[in-house]
C-alpha cells in the first residue's frame, strides 16, 4: 500500500474523530515532516530502522521536545490507522518509541501582580481591559475567554463550555478536553466589572441578548486586535510584553505564590493532570526565592 494513498485515507478517518483545530495540526505536521520522507514507500516495508533514520533527520532541526513528541504522536496515529484499515502487522513508531529528550531551559514568562497592575492601567479600552483582567485573575485559555458569552456568567460564577477556533471561521467549538469544562468562581470586583460591561452592550445594541460575546458583542474579539492593544499598553507602560497564553501562566504562579495547593490550581486551569500544571505552568518567583533564603537564614542562626 502506497504511503501517500494511505495518508489520504487517514486524513478522512482522522477528520471525523478529531476537533478541527487538532486535526489541522496533525495533518499539517504529518504533511510537512513525515510525508516527504516516506513518499513513494510501501507502508508494509517500513522498518524500525527506517523510523530511527527519520527520527535522526528530525533531530537535526533541533526542535523543542514537545514538538518532537507531537511528530511522534502523529506517526503513531497514522500507523495505528494502517493497522486497523490495512492489517499492518507492526506499529514501528510505538515499538521504537519517542524522540530522545534534550535539556531545555524554561523560558515561559509571566507577570507578577505588580507588573500586571502597571500593564492594565495602560489599556485604554474597557473591553480589552476586562479581557486581560479576566485572563490574569481566572487563568482561562485565551480561546476560552474569547468564546465566553453572558449566558456563561451567573451568580458570581463563570462556566467554561466552549472555546473559539483561532483560525478559519473562528466558530464556537467544544473545549480542549473534558477537564476543560468547568465552573470557576470569580472575585467580586471582576464579576461586577463584567456586569458593568454587560450594561455597556445593552445600551449600545438594540438586539442585545445573553448570547452576545462578553468580549466583542455580536462577534468575538480577533487575536490580532488583542495583540495590538496588548502591545500598545506594554509600550505605554514600558513593560516587556508577554503572550496572551502567558497571562494563564501568570494566574497559576500568582495562586501558588499565595499558598494555594497545586491540585486547586490545576482544577481551576482545567488541566486533566496535575503534572501538567507543575511542569509547565508554575514558575518560581523571586518573592518565593527570598522567602526560602529568609527561612534558611532563620534556621542557621
């Protein structure tokens, strides 16, 4: 069975079983880094050595460990499909295993509370100001915040039921996983400010209803517009920019710095595994480091 033919069949199969954004990522990575290498090859002739040689080729690109793992996962899924559809005997990707991991320095940035206050003072649009405030004080994914509608706000709680496809038609989609569907309690000020924003929409739109997007009204905010307002505020505040997603990291670090259990933080973020929160979202702040040293100084003297 020709590799390209099997690949086209796999795309049809996978498109019915993955969310659109996940499928687009899978097919794009497979098309760019797997298909060209194995083009013209019979799937039944792919050996463990072939897979190892492909891995060696990919390693020369010096991609991040997470990116290599994604490529390995794509290949595993494709060969699992071939086992199901064409009775391929072995999944050499699973047998060989993933890429060897190399040491990486964590370079994910975040804002402390004081830095965020400096930043938010310089956001001069009420809708965008509340968008960034919600990200910082809830840890929502940007796509979840963009999908938020007034129907999702009730009695001081926020219900995460959807996210927005960040590419294409930007339609409402289901959350990333089952753990992402969650109920989050908001602080009093944030909930009041969102209700004030609702009054702004009510006064501006004759057709306003609770299905309006909290951030955008009839249509959700565009990521490019969010980035434009973010850059403008950072320039005005003379503070380094962080990505939209790093406001989520900021929230996780804020909670941990204030003594909240990692299980509580993980649940609030909608992670399926606590290890994800620990490995990727919690950062050691200078305040914590000073607290450690102060404790050591006390114990030694």
